[in-house]
C-alpha cells in the first residue's frame, strides 16, 4: 500500500489540523522528545547533536540554533564530515537510516580508547531496514556505548506553520514524464516519498484513508 501513496488522495481530518500548529508539534518532538529528554536522562548538562545531510535540513526548517542550544546542545556536527572526538559529551544522533549513515555511526566508536562521544543516543528519522539493524548488532564497540536506539519517524521539511515538503524536487519529472522508466530508480523514489509521508502521519497521530486508481490488468 505504501507504493501507492504517491498516487493517492490523502485525507487528514480537519479537526487534527486545527487542533495543533504543525510547526510547534514538530519542534516539540525535536527539542523536547529527543534533545531535552536525552540530556536529562544522561545526567549531563550538555550533549553534541549529530545530523546527516537531510536531517540538518529538517532541524533547520523547524528550530532556531538558539532553541537547540537552550535545549542542552553544546555543538551541532555533520555525521559525514571529519570531526574531532568529544569523549566528554554524549552524542545525540538524528539520522536517516541508510547504509552510509549507519556505517559512519559504527565508525565513530571503532576506537575504544578514543570514542567520538561518551555515549550514543540514536534517533532514526524513519523505519530502519533489517540489513542496517543487523549491522548495528554486529558492531560490539558501538553496542557498548549505545544507550538509545529509537525510530523518531520525522523526515520532512517545514515551509510554513502548517505546510511541508519532502525534499523530492525532481519527483514529477521522474515519475510522470513521457520517458519515465518504471525501473529500480522509479520504485526507490516512490518508496522514499511514501516513507516520508508516513512520518507525517506518525507526527500527527493520524491513520488516513487512502484511495488510488487500481492498475490496469496485464494483457
């Protein structure tokens, strides 16, 4: 059913959209549910926030840097870029669960004598695939430092108080152009859009009705 979301009429109830300011809801999930809760539970005053290429955009679309710092973050770092170890601070990772980001997470704790951070609190922007979960399970040095592993299910970009995008600027051409090829790239694009829309429903606590045109029978 997820592969059909891109073609669907998505019915969010009017009451749900009127009951909350969308941006405030997203900000609360990032600042309160993820950062403040983790810093408080760790017993530390500060933590390092580690983001990837997409989650940097998610956070910057919802929060000001001053708000992030006020929540208990001393430093914001890019997971993929070269960083200096900060073993005196826990690391809060908010990342998309891709092979590249999971490998980078594992690499941060390969040196037991000089880990990147004192602990790893990992929040995933969407559902993790079994292969990436197995890679984490197979990394004993990371597991020693891993204190949190949660699916935050937040993978969208805010544009206004109640509007958002999903960061797929080329989707219309890829999916609907006359030369669109229904191959692996097409399927990947549809699945990625569906995943990001699903995180919207998780954020709003909605279970939408989905209507789509049934495919034509094969000859």
